[in-house]
C-alpha cells in the first residue's frame, strides 16, 4: 500500500458522466490485482475532505511488460465524482492503494470450467482486468454486461478486444436483451449447462443478490465485489461494515468491506 500525490496523465470521456483517469505510479501498479481499489481525493483542497473508493480498471505496462501505471473507470454519482469529471491532465490528486482483498483467480495449472463475469453499471470496472488475467492463464471467459441504457454500457469494447464473448442487457431495451442482466445469465446456464462454471459479480446489490440465488440453486461458486460507502479505506472508520455469516459464533457479524473485502464469497454474506 502506498500513499502518493499523483499527476493525472490521461483523461478520456467514454459516455455521459463516464470517464477514465490515468496515472503513472510503478509502485501501485506493480501490486495491483483484479478487484483491488484505491482511495482517491477529489479536490486539491480539503473540501470535500473524504477520498472516494475506485476500483482498478486497467494496469498500464511498457514494452517490456513492466507495470508503470493504472487507470480508473468512474461514473458521476455525486458531488465527489462530479469534481473528478472536471479534472484535467496535470492536475494532482492524493491516491492511496492498492487496497482490499482481490478476486481469487485460478492459476494456469488449476482446472476449472468457464468463468462467467456478471456486471451492472460502473460495477463493470474491475472485470476487464479479471478477464485479462484469466485469459493469460488459459481459462475460458464470458461476460454479461448490464446497464440502464445502451449509452450507459461500460467495458463491452474491452471484452470484445480481448476476444471474450459478451451478452448485453439494458433496462430500456435499447441494446441487447430488454431487461436485467441476470436473465441472459440464467438463459445461458439453462441452455448450455456449462460444467464447473465459476461466477463473478459486481454492480447494484439487488443484481448481485439475484446472481447469488442462481449460484445457490445451481451449486456454483460465486465471488462478488461488494460496494459499500467508505471513508478511510483502511479499516479504521468502520463506515463500510457488511454482515457475514458468523458460523459457530452466532447468526451474523460485521466485517469491514475495505479490509475483509470488497471481494467476498457470496455464501459468506448475509443478503438483506
């Protein structure tokens, strides 16, 4: 974990209220794993005082494959992300990371079935890096991408560039399946019945809960990257606690999403 004041090296607007910020920092980039996040300041002043959690989107590598930087895929949802959208190349921000528990991905020698990535909205951000790592290890990957509208879809081009099959769903039917992304997932599982499939999900909580229910019914493993409000990102403030099964100690207990997560086995979580 490093705390660095970094200059913004690149800015790219990819959709309405959606943009990518790029930073150079070999120390952070070298430690980034799929599912990690950073805490980033949103202004050079102390207002707003709190940093915002952002998933690592891509790790930047030079010609020798050495990591030298990273990017963040951000969607405007409040005053903090609105301030970030106004940033320009050369502006400086405080960045703490990488943080959290990343996804647990199989190595090249570990046998597994198809890896199914299910995402909604800006919850798509960590999955291009997940897909990239899985493909490097020789595993099969398929993506299910959901959003409110076609304009709001994220990462579809990333997956296609990687050669990953993509199924799209939009709430308004403007692209792909008309409805929630869990329906194409369910349809694929029913029609193909992939042996030993492994599920991953990130997005709105109701979507992840629906994927969890599918995983339980079909007895498939599922890792979710859970989103919770975070003030510090290092486990001190306790603002991001989530409920998990307490096992022998009772019905449930709280754990910190920033330290014990954000990635959890979905069976550990108490879905409310």
